[in-house]
C-alpha cells in the first residue's frame, strides 16, 4: 500500500553506493524523525498543515499558538508574519506518517510473535 510505484524501493546500501553517500539505518531513522515532528509539541504530526512560509505543524498546535485575537500571525519556527490564517492540509505528509505507522506496527508484531527467538 505504501509503495505504489513500479518495482521495489532501493535498499539503503544500493542507494548510498549509487549516489556516493552512505547512511546507516539509525541515521535514516533519526533524520526521518526530525522531519516528521512538530516543532511546537515535539511529537509526530497530527493532522499536519502547512502555513504560508512553508513550515508544517499539527493543526491543533498552530491554532493554539496563534490564539484567536492576534491581528498578524507569525510562524513559531521562522517568525515570518502573515496577515491572515492560511492553513493548508498537508495530505502527503499525513500519508507518509500513516504509512510509517503501519509498517512500524507490522514490524513490531512480527518480532513480537516470532517463534524462532
């Protein structure tokens, strides 16, 4: 479900050697977590939205940061101001997170019930 394109994804070893760089699984996991965590709550995005400057936040987090009465809204990350609230749903990011959670849950269940351990 997560990989809809033709063929299987490249392994990290193949991709690293192809492009002249190598990334360990731990490096990749850490980098992924940095990209999918809200800078306000420091958790994985929940209902991710993008604001005008391009930064992403949980819908509830950015709504709480901005409050109800402020005339101008500033990004909690870069402080760029915007004259209006313009929250765009980030469906791609939400789909990536859903896929990640699905794969992670399956992997944990596979390890949990493995009879060869």
